[in-house]
C-alpha cells in the first residue's frame, strides 16, 4: 500500500485516496472547435509510461482535494506531490 | 499415557501442567509450552500423514514454519481447520487432530499404492496421465483424485472467531528475535527510536534458545530473558511474540499477523483469534535467521528423518528426544552440536560426514567426548516403512558417485544437515535483487530497494560474534538517522563454538543402479528423478521447472527445498546457480487464515449501514427493508399476510387516489455556493441553468465526457449564489467527486464551493391528488394553490421550531411535494405529516411502490441510466441545450450516437395483460429463431401498473422510435419464459404530464 503525501494533510495510506489518471491531460476549452482526433485523445487515449508519471489523486476519504503526484510506475516511488496549481 | 521420549528434566515447558489431546482417535499427553509436534514426538509419534502424490508415510522434519510434512486437520470445540502445521500449534486443552491426505487411515492408506506405481506419476503427471480418454475425467479420474488425494477439508460453517486489524507506525521494525534481532532492537530503542520487535514463535531468542553460547557474562538464554524484559520496560518499544511478519509491500508497509487466542486455555470473551497489523516503518531490520537444508539421499523421507538443528530444538526447548538411537548425517560442522547435546543427555550418536575431515573446534570437542565420527561417508539407502529403522551407509568413492562398501546399521532416527539457507524472503519481497554467494551456496540480500537492512544469519553472518556486532551497529546507525540522539551502546563480548566450512556435496548417489526416490520437496513429492526428467524434457527456466515438477509449490512454499532444487538444476545444466536464478519470493511467507485478512468486515459489518432519522418509525410500522447502496430503505410496509406485490400495489394505488409519503432522505444532496455557481451548473448540466430564477427548481441531466448520461436530479436556486442539488441515491458520492474534479482540476478559476449535505437533511415526498390539501393543513398561513406554489416551485417555511424546505417536485408523476428539515427534526416532521394526513387517507409507501409509480409514468432511473445510454436512448434529448456547451456535449455527434435506428426507450405490455415480464428479458422479433437470435434490446424495469391493473415494463430497444404498436416477444432464458408483447409509449400513464402541474 502506497503512502501518499497529501499537500494539505500530510502522509496518508493509499486507501484514503482515489486515483485520477494522467494529470497532464487538458480538457479542451468550452465553446471552441475541437477536432475528432483531439477530442478522442482527451476522452479515451492515455499514455501508460514505464517510469515517471504525473498523475492526479483525490483525497477522497480526507480533505477531498485533488492534487498532483509524480510517481514512478515501475518502482512506485513517489518523487513529489503538489497542489493543482503547482508543477514538478 | 507416559511420554516415553521426554527427558526427566529440562526444557522450557511447564511440567506442572499436563495437557491431553487426541490424535487419530488416540489420547496422548503433553505439557503446557509444547507444540503439537513436540508433544507427539514426546510420545514417540513420528508418522503424521501421507505425502501428496505417492501417499508415502511422512513425519515431522523441522520445528518451525519450515516443516513440510506435519499438516493435519485440527478440531477444537465446534471448529475445524485444514492444513494446520503441528509445529506451529501450541498445546491447549481440547485439541483433536487427524491426519489428512490418507484414506481410510494413516496406517493403511489405499493411495499408498501410488508409491508402487510411481513410474506412472512422473514430473508433470497431472498434465500427462489424466489427459485421456476424455470421458474418464468426470467419472474416474476426478472423483478418484478428490477422494484419495487432496489436502484437508475446509469447514462449511461460518468462522465463529473474531479477527481484528491494527495500524501502527514505528521508526524501526525488527523482524525476528534471534541474537541480531534483539541486539538491534536494544541499541535502536536505547537510542530513542520507536521500535517494534516481532517474533513468530512462542518464545523470544531464536538460535540462542538452542546454542551453547555466552554473551557478556551470561548464558545465551539468560541474555535473551534480560534483554527482553529490558525492552518490555521501555515505553518506546512494542514487543510481540507469536507474530509473523509475512509481507513486505510498497513504501515500507509490512503486514504481520499475531496469534492472540489459540494458545490460551481459557481466553476472555471477545479475545480476537488473530490480529492483523499493518506496520508502516521508517526502517526495517530483517533478522529472520536461516533454515537448515536437508541432505538428499535414497528414501530420505521416512518418518524419523529430520533436520539436525530441529532435533536439538526439540531436546533443548521441549525436553524431547526425537530419537534414542540417532544417526547424524551432515556435510558441515553445525550438526556436531546436536551430537554433543544428545551425548550430554546420555544418547550416543554416529556422525556420518561427507567431508574427508574437519578441524573445527566443535568437531574436536565431539571427538574428545567419544562420539563416533565416520568421515567421507554417505547414506545410500534407508529402511523402515512407517518409521526409519536402519540406514545403509558406505564410504564415498573418490569421485563421490558411488560407495566403496556398504553396511546397514540400525537406527530410530536420522538427523540431517545440508548447510543453511538464509531467510531472505522479506528482503526479496521488498525488491532486493539477491546475489549468490558461492562460498556458502546461498542467496544473500544485495542492494536494498526500500528501507530494508538484513542482519545476522539472514545476511550470511553465521557466527554469533558477527551477528551481535551487526545487530548493535545497524540498530544504532539506523536509529540515529532518525533520532540523532547519539546514544551508542557497546557490543558485549561473546563466546561460541568454532565452526568451519561446509562440503559442497549434498546429493548422495544411489547404490547399485536402484531407482530409489531421493526427495527434494517433501510436501509435493518432488524427487531428484522428477527434476532430471523436467530438464531432459527441455524445461530450462527455473520458473518452468518449478511449475512442471511443482517443486516448492506446496503450502510450505519450498522453504527447505528451493535451494536444493536450484542446485540440482544448475548441476544438471552444468551451469552455476546464479545463471539459473531463483524463483520469485511472494507474500505471504507463511499461510494466513482468510479470517485474519478480512478482519471485522464480515456479516453486517461487511460495509457501513446508513439509516435515515425516520428509520425507527419504519421499523415500528412493519417496513421490510432493502439495500440501496449503503442505505436501508423501506421496500414496503407489510400489512397482515400481504405479499410484496400486494403491498406495493396497495401503496402505489393510494398515491394515485389519495396521498402517500415516502422517505427520500437517502437522495444525494449537494450544497453549492459561490458567485460562479450558476455558470458552473450551466456547464455541468445539459440544460440551461444560468437563468433559473431564485425560488425555482429545475430538472437537470448530466453527462460524462464520453456522452453517456451520468445522473439526473433536481437543482433549486435557494438564493442568487446558492443552489441545492439532488442526485440519485446510488450516484451521490460519484457526483460530488465529479463536481470537485471540474472545480479543482479543470476550471479552478470558478468561484464555487460544493459540499455534501445528504446527511444534514431528512426528506419526505408527499405525493398524490390530496397532497396539496395536506400541505395546506401543515402550513395554514401559506398560499399552496397552483398559482401560489406552482410546479417546480420552492418555499422556505417555518415548521415548528425549525425551517422546512418545501419543493413542488414529483418523481411519482402525481401532484407532489418534497419536504426537507434538518435531520434531527426528521422524525418529528414525519409524525406530523402522518397525523395531519390521516383525514386524507395517507399511507407510507416504499421503494417498490415508488418504482411502480415511476415506471408506469415512464420516468427513467438507475436501471435505464446504466452508464451505457445516451440522452436520446432515454428520450431525454429535449434536455440537450443547443445554445451552450456542457460536459460531454462534444461526444454526442459520434457516428454511433446519431444513427437513425439508435436504441430508444419504449413501454412494453404483454398481449395477455397478465404475464409479468422478467427484468432483463430480451426483446426479439421471432421467438423460435435459431441461436444467436438477433436481440432488439432488453427490458430494464417491470411493474404491475396500478392505473391499468396489468403488467407494464420499460425497455430500451433498437429503433425504438419506430417500434410503437409492433408485436414482439420478450424472452427470458433464465426464467424460461417467452411472452408475446406489444410495444407502447414509455409514458403509460398521463403522457401529457397534466397531473404534476394540476
Ligand atoms: Zn488531504
């Protein structure tokens, strides 16, 4: 079980969190033309990298904040966690 | 009954407390402090069970978790447990054990014939033997295997015991309480670290309980006792025996089970049987010691043949002689200590040593006290069916592939030692890539992956001096990184016997070309010949050899066999062991009872139960409850002998004719505040929310980004920047996460806050033509007319001493209101409505009537909003705004979503107006078509329409738009029904929606 440092609550066990996927995916702006390909990429396509991955986690059984985690998918090492407005 | 093999005094057992137990119907005695294994051996019982494949008689080979054979079916009080290891069960009153894997009895076992037919049971026999003829499988092979083989029997009753879970954090977790473990715990604890010390056995001390050593000026066992009491007195130390750390997971999370109850003769009520500890440690010191390896020789599996160190443990800890006429067979010096210990108790042994000589101190000591030693000797064969009675021994030839001469000597036991295997499982689980150390023929930890440090013999330090120094130093260094106290204690001087190096020869030749079995894995009956066969047949990877031969795959996980198997494969392939590599060490290290893993989450505690504040009233009024997510909701209120259908019909009819009341507390409620709230809702919902007036509710539909309908509900504008959202009961938590995601991740610039208020409000739906009159009675001052309180209106009204939120919204399709008060007033509100409603014939209605009402009205719910339907499918396309963008809108022009014959919701009525259509039925054009019969869609919900008094269902079918009036068939293969049906409008009752607006 991973130990994840919520930027607001500190170190907590993984069972307090929900995984939210790739944090680098950006939703296309509202009210703009979006090509089929761009929309498909946003809705369906995700990278599955071996190594460092910037991802979203939700402290669902805690402060209910979404935040970013830089995690190595091969070793499970968590390099850094940060608030949404921050970048690694 | 006398304990013939118990010595007169000595051992750590309590001889004042005699305890009896029953093994295979016969009564035996032991003492408090015994394990079942030591008590059986004290009575001279070696034959415990039969081996898995050949049903050969097998006995105890070790004294701890590494034992491969001592598996029994355990009975105590009303419970039974299979595959229990006799070496791990402590003796208490009332134990009954039975051999498993034998039929009809351990002494006469029909399956024993497999032993004589063993040419038919080679490696991979599962894959070869039972393949043909195919028809034999069900009637011959499988029943035979199930009856004659197979391990113990699991109980079919619920587990009566209680199991608990505990979370703990510490600076340093020390696993194993041998010399290095205690040393490191002491030095870390004295340096101020928070330490947990865990020992799997019932006594602390590990090898110090059996080795003749001194530490400081104390004997080893005295040093253990003093150190443990010192540790116990320290507030920063948790010290646990009977506690097996069995898994090393990510981020230094280790899992341990503690045996709390089974060893107690009179446990307090509510004592948990076991406790599962989740330990998050900053540093882990693995001092798990090492396990002695057996030597491999012909017929090396007979009862009475055990590990030399285990024989010494039985003698020193339990005062039991596993044999009175033992042969000691070794390729190293450590077994000499066993011979010396037995000699001290008047038992003469013969030592057979595969080496040509040894000048280690312990060997000289053995010689000096007159123990007979035969160097350069091996065991060529053994005899004795249910217990070993003799060994055929001989001097090894120069090339060690045969014997110069053979003689047979009598014995009642053989104690073997093939050197030591460090217990590196936890380090390997942590991710440590092991390295091979060719001097000792062992895998040792290499680079740490996490915060694990391996010390003592688990790390290849086989002398006490090294182990102690390692323990004290690592304990200090690691603790000081955390505490920075700098309090170091000095390493005490120790004295131990002198041991030399081992012989790399461990697999004895078989004399005279005989096909005797030489076992490597005792529990799974894997012999040298099986491994040879696997390699001959082309299996190269050690992982494949393992699976083909089942080497190391039994419940003991090959603790005594893996390394011997590896060495054998590398010898056969003329490779060195590191090239062959090792199989993966996976948790759990030892078997864990399922109950321990589950803990308290069983039965009604399997998950939380949520009850509305009106729950007690429902109970008093004969509600029959149904699970709705975590909530318990009244399904119907039973009157007399009513069935579910009768009650639902009565309750629904009363709503249509008079007025009903339904507890809707479980509906999700989300409070939304902030100056951008309206803009946010306008993006979340498919329909417009920007211009919703204050004091008005609006029905809304929300989509996922892939265009599927996510949830629906009403949202009310309480004030300019304040909204009250309702969700379905099932999706309440998901909708909140969804809103938080968009506010925090996608549009953080919006000034909006959301919070769940589901539990803050108790809710009652008041529905039916007489609901307005009832509302008027409840709020006499208020204008409740259609003009004064129109459909989708909202009022905040004074109710008794609190405030009620009243909405004019309807799920039943009738004129209806929903009233919310703060939860604490819920029951008061309910009682008031019931008492004021009496004059109008009010009746409570449950979820079954609620379903009936919504189905015949054609309102969609969870069975239609199932994550696979878009707005069009549910006839909600009118809710899709053309003027604005919203979540999921861009997906709606996908080709499949815009096809002409897209699925759509319809109503379904059986032609005979009598036969109810099972939910989940398929709709087909031709009931008699051959498979696969093209399916038009499925029935999502069914009810008995109270308006028309006949069955009515909703279905989602292909080209539903153009199917009205068509005659189809509803087919339910599960219920074995074919029902002719007609497709009608989904809105079976009041299609214009006049009633809700009346
Ligand atoms: Zn948090």
